[in-house]
C-alpha cells in the first residue's frame, strides 16, 4: 500500500511539469517545484518501505 502523502507528491509532479509549459522564468520555477515533489515522493516511499520491512516489536509480557 502506498502512503497517501507520497502518492500525492508523485501525482502532483507531472501535473506541475505539464502546467509549466513554456520556457519563461516562472515555468522554470514550476519545473523545479515538480522535481522537488517527485524527489520527495520517492523518498517518502523509500522511508515507508524501510519501516514496513522492519520486524514488528516483540510483545511485552503484561
């Protein structure tokens, strides 16, 4: 299962990249924002995978 924030970041990245369109100054800023969203989305997925890979804590006696 993909975490919701990671999925939003990965989904927002191509939308921002397509919305940037032209090559003026503002478009370059939007492209950088899209790259940041894409990178953060993959980092969030990696952190989630590492956390899910760890064994569950052993139950403590009552």
